[in-house]
């Protein structure tokens, strides 16, 4: 018996979803096969079984077509990309040199590559120096760019108007804190705002220099230095005895230089003996001096009484040695050497009370006189 077998072969066509796609600023995209899939068994990797699908997310999409004796498939990579949006690095500005500026076009943006002016790549850039900064933001859909100029300024550096000083006469001068004054503001002690100040008188001068980043200040005091004022060490004098004392030209010695008669540089001098004392006081503006002489007073007794007649008749009643002889001591002895009278401060008042007539001997000495010895006759 003969049997007939009929074989039918299905015509197979290779399916393709097309080239991979980068889609700029699109929200959806339709994936469609290149062949008619009517009546065929199909399956997308999304689980859909329709002949075409609409996708809205980036990814790899696969279509499988099932034939009676084989499975055909194709894959496509779909990427949704947004064109980089415009951005701004900010306005041109001045910044303090102690600060840093972080430049950042956006927050995190996927699929965008940044390139800065120095060739570095990153989402932000730390600016620390004066200059022009720019960045490009680029992806497959486009490129945007922005530029900003940043100027970093310094805090006004310390400066000096000079050391405080004292001078006999004023030399006019110009106080100038800085040679380069760009971007700086000045305020002087009198309220003026010039870059410099002319000194025409003694006094205190100060200036504040400021900019957006801070303030620096300095002060100078220019005092008038006067020559030493005149002074007196006292009146010259004569004395029987010396009273120790301190010679001091000024209560406040100030910044003067002193030189005494013996070369001493002290501000005062102690007198311990009779003599001549002088001092010169000086500074850069002049000198002052004075001299004091303290002489020892000496009284010469040319003649002393050699007789007294103490009989109450007011003539030769007392042993009178002189006036203004200062403190003196009188000792009287009889012929046998016995002391019959003494006084440590004789006042010309001895009239030999209780002594009989005769010859007696005395010793007289004091601060203003040399010791004198002699005899005195008492006649009653």
C-alpha cells in the first residue's frame, strides 16, 4: 500500500529591531520589527506579546519570534538622553583670599560630562585664585557652557606709619601706608580719606585701611621734645657746720642726661662736705646747668678780754668773746688746773660767780672758731 506525505516549509525571514538608539529629549519610542509578525508567536523581554511596543526607559529590549522549528530573536539598546540644560556659574565677583569658591553647574545629572578650563573633569571645581573659570556640560544630545570671572582680594596687609618719636622741631612729612592703594579705603584721625596724610604739627596720627576683606590700622605719636628747663641747686651759703643734703635738679628726671662735678651721671647728688657743686643737664634740644657753693664759716677772734670786774657796775661784768660765733664751748680752770666752770653753749654770760679775784685760764672752742686758749683776771 502506498502512502503520500506532504511537507510544507514556512519561509523564514531574519528579524531586526534596527540599530541601537540614543534618543534626545524624547519621552517614548516605538519598537517595531522589520517583518510582518501577524499570526506569529512572539515575546518581548518586557513580557508583552504584541507586534510592537512603546518604551519610555533606557535599556536593552529583546524580541523573540517562535517558528515551528526554530526561534529567531533580535536585541536593541535604547537610551533616552536629555540635552544638558542651561546653567550659570554665577555673577563675576570679588572674594577674600581666605575663602574658596565651589563652582557647580548642577546637582548630579546623569549622562553629562563636565570639562573645566584646566582640563579637569568633575561635577564641581574649587576656585582659589583670581582668574577666568569656565566649564562645558556635554552629552550625546548637546553641549552648554558658562564662564565666570573671580577676583580674590587680600586682607589689607599690616603696615607701619613709623616709630613713635620725640623731636625738638617738627620736620613735615607725608604718611603713606601703602604704595599700591587699589581697592583700599582710608580713614585718618581727622576724618579725611586720602591715600596719604601730611604731618604739619606735633600730635597723634592714625589711619584705618579697609577693603571688603578686613581692616588694618596703625598709630604714630610725634611729641615735641623741650630743652631741660632752668633749675636752681639753691643759694650759695656759708655755715659753721655742714648739713648733709641731696641735690636734685628736678622732681621728675624725665629723659635727661646728668653730669655732676665729679663725673657722676646720677639724677641727684649727696653733699657730704663743704665745696663747690655743679651739674649740667642736657637732651637733644639743649642744656641747663647750675652751681652751688657751700663754704665753711671761720671766725677769727682777734682779741679777747683779759680781765673782768664782776662788781655789778655793768662794766666788764661778763667774759664776752663776741657775737654770732655760733655754738661754742667754754672751759675755765684755776691755777691748779681744776675746772671751775664749763658751758657747752656759751652765751657771753660768765661773771665768775663764787670765785675769788685772781688769774684763771680758759679754753674756748666751737663750730665757727678754732680752739683758743688764754688767761683771764678776775678783779672784784
